[in-house]
C-alpha cells in the first residue's frame, strides 16, 4: 500500500462526488444492499463521530476528488456544513489496490449493517460480485469452491440456512 494522509476538508467539496473506476463495482454493490437500520443521522455530533470512525477514502487527482471507499455517509447525510476528516491516498495507487480497498470497505459495512433476515444471502452475493483476486486476498484460508461454502464456513451455519435466505432474498 502507498502513503496516506489524514486531512480535514469541507463536506461540500465532496458532496457531489465521483467514484474511482476501480471502486465502481463495490460502490454499485453497496447501493443495492438491504440494511437493517435506516441511515438517517439527525444529530450533528453523531455525524461528526461517524465521519471520524468511518472516514471517506479519496484520491485527489486532476483537481478533483475521486472516492475509493467510505461513500456510505455521503449518500445518507445530505446536509452537513462542517469539515470532515478524510483519508487521502496517493494518486499512484494501483487499480488493483484501489479495488481491494473499496471491497474491504463494502465487506466491513455489510458485516455491520446487513438485514438479519438476508445477511448471509447478501454476503454470498457480495463474494460473487468481487473480483476473484480480491476475494482470495480478503478471505485467504476461508475461500472455498463456492461463495455459499465460504459463507457457510465463516458463519458456522448449515447450507440449508443459507439456501433459505437466498430463496427469501431473491423473492424481495
């Protein structure tokens, strides 16, 4: 991984944002996720803490920011007038490295916020949509022949539990 800097920027600078090409697959996946909780955060202090705990990851290139991870809060918090901490990655970051950061972010968010009635099915879908090199890097010894088998191993559940969730998830 290359160098990163933590920087405070005005939220309005990135409110209308571009997703880096290498992060677009992870971004599209996250838009279709079924979260357990509504992401509306009314309290300014809560927003400030969320941005600190789950920072936005950016690359600054050609006088514009491109987001590689952390877009969740930009989508869900429309009006925020303060500066926020962001992590700015070196613009020399390789496509594969950006892709891995983006999918790591989605994986972390998914594991924390998924709807409990469909989370295993969504995790199967997540692994199916990841580039194979990324899933291999992230899951290492847990990667199995199928994404269902990988989630079964990680969650410690039977295949039947996952199949039922997949059936229910597909009906939605």
